[in-house]
């Protein structure tokens, strides 16, 4: 049995697992930051329904036709 090779292999596996965990944490942190930025942008860009209707139907309410 080759003890040094076995120890080296175990060490490499442990290092690989630590690197994978670190990369996953960095990815999760990046995703969390992106989510927060998206939610802030969504809150800032939300319009009231009446504001949205007025921006789409700008011709309504501009003229009044009366017949006697």
C-alpha cells in the first residue's frame, strides 16, 4: 500500500472540495447582490395604474365636446 500517494490523493480531494465550496459561496453572494439590485430597480420603475393609463392614453381628457 502506497501511503504517501494515498495521503496526497486525500489532500487533493479535500482541497478540491474546499475550492468548490468557496466558488459556490462566491456565486451565491453574487446572485444575492444581483437580486437586491434587481429588486431596487423594480421598486424604482413601478408606476401607479393611473399614471400608466395616462401615459398610454394621452388623448383622453384633452377635449370636451358640448352640443346645445
